[in-house]
C-alpha cells in the first residue's frame, strides 16, 4: 500500500508518516515547509516531496500510484486572522486535492477536520451538533467538510480532532498544546500559569491515538465526519497535577484573570460514532500519555 501524507512535516502528519512506514507502507511525505519542521522527518525512510498540496499539476506525476491520502496539511494556527489566506489554503487547496484524488482513483481520502467546527456548542459535542465556529480557522474546517461531502468520485472521511498533544509538536511554538506549554514552564522551575481557577477542561487526546484513528478510518470508515476524542474531561489543574507527578515537582498553579471574552472554557467530544463505525477507542489517558511524552517513560496503554 502507498500513502500520500500532506502536512507531513507538521505535528500529526509526521507522526502518521513514521507509523505508516513502521507498518510497511510506502509513504510519500508531502510538505511545502511553510509551517512544518524538517526535523520531524529527520531520517525518515520514505520519499519526501517538497510541494504545496494544492498545486496538483506540479507534483501529480511525481508521486505515482497512491492508494490512500491522509490529508493533514492546513493552516492550523487559530490566531491567524487573514481570512482570505485561511480559506484559500484550507478550503480551496483541499478542493484541488480531492479533484486530483478522484481522477487518480485513490481508494480513500482521510482528512483532518477539527473540533473547532463546534465552537461553543454545548458539550458533549456530537457530529450532528450545530456547527458554531468561533474563528475563521473553525469556519474553514466547516466549509472543508462541506466540500469533501460533495466531492464526486472519491470516498472522503473527515476526522474532527479534539485537543491533540504529543511528540513532534514543539515546532508549533505558541500554538502547541497547553500540556506542552505548561511542561515548558515547569521544567524551567516556574509556577504554571493558567486562567482562574484552573477548572476549564479539555478533551485531550494523545497523538498516538490520533494516528491510530487515521489508519482505522482508512481501513473501515464509510464516508462522513467523525469525532476523534476520548470522551473524557481533563481540567488544567489535573494537567498540572499529572505534570508534577511526572517531573517530580510540586509547583502550584499561578492563577490569573482570563482577558478573552470569546474563550472556550470546555471541550468534550462524544466518541460513540467513531467507535461504532471503525472501532476507534482512545487507548491513552491524559495522565499516562503525559508520562510517556513528557517523562519519556514506556507506559502501558489503556484507559
């Protein structure tokens, strides 16, 4: 089997490339290196294609016959306010890629959507919840889903990622997960800073689970959109406690007022649809994943 992975030098894309290669897939790792990091692919055994995924005329003859596309390429920085750029890259680029996939007779396209499509929808957020994105990034992903759902001649599966964290995210800097940001503060001996009173919660999901969801979706999922989440809440105080336990520290949170009126205080997904459709169930709890990720320990998976 041969896969094309877009956004291959990024966070989820690079983890997916390495796991596919480990499973014996041929992998064409594509990235234009605008947002990703070459270090995430250092020593990668597959092909690396330096190209913009939207420019199908440029690279289509280069990659050869492709069985699966794992489309991870996008502007994923939610602080980007350039609406035209966000829509061009995330929506129109995906439209071009899907048209190519149909012409190339790709078996299935699995693409990264986002829980940002839900916005402030009440939790738990389900696939049939009304989309209420709170920024142009979430809106672009909502439109991407519409485009994929209407695409002719190709099976497209969208995965709404919740709060992903794990190895190879450091290049995202301020856009990296809250878990990584807090770990950096605590490793430097500083008290971790969170909004009052650390009770905001997220559906944190380990990147290893996200990679597993992508592969399972290619193997079994019918076209449509599915949550990729744990269905479990972890508040920021709980993250700090897990980091203290992993790092051997006892740093207490430093609380400060939230200056943002549009801040999302809670995310929580319903994992039932993905479990039923393609057997995906998150194997990593936040606490064990932090030990594996931040502590560098080999930890048994399981909830």
